[in-house]
């Protein structure tokens, strides 16, 4: 009876966890992504991230790449901010850092923390910018090749 219960629990756990993985190596996040988001600063000022374009590469469970954001802060003209990111995936979750690092990674001026979740061709996440204290919520979609 105990073996049967354990077997049912094990199968149930596999069914719950299976969608998070895409084959032996886990989910694939490599590719071109595009999206938008919203942000808020510690003083309550809001911002719209009207465009995010990212090119991500993957080495096993490590992810790295470049991104560019168009941001409109309440009352200020739009500006474009490039950056680079590196992250680690576990299951369908991603955690990493994003910095204003172009042209070279060792020349980063600012840094932020990124946490996200991959669901098919959709990547949702939260970015916390450690240089200005803002928090942003973003949604990206994988672009066709």
C-alpha cells in the first residue's frame, strides 16, 4: 500500500514538473526576444519601458546576452539604455544580473538584479535597478527566426 502511494506521488510530481523542461538539457531561452514593461522609482515616479529588444545565448543552464530598452520617465523625454546580462536557469526560472556594460562587460557602470520565469515563448520578469532604486516588471516574447 505504501509503495503504491509513493508511486502515485512520484508520477504526480513528474507530471507537475515535466512542463518546465524542454528535453534533456532543460528549457531553451536562446534567441531574439522583444517586449515592454512598467517601472516605478522610490519616490513614486513611474516609467514606461516602451521597447525591449534582447538577444540571448545559452551555455547549458547559463544565459547571457545584450538588451536595449526605450524608457519614458514621467515628464522626461524618452531615452535608450543598452545593457548586458548574465543569468542562471533552474527549471523554468531565471535569476541574474543586468548592467549598463556596453561595449565591454568589464566596463559596467550600473547593475540590476533580474528574476524571471519562462513559459513557452513568453518570458516574464522583475528587474531591480541597484543604481537608481527602480523596480520594473517586463514581458518578453520570443521572436521567430
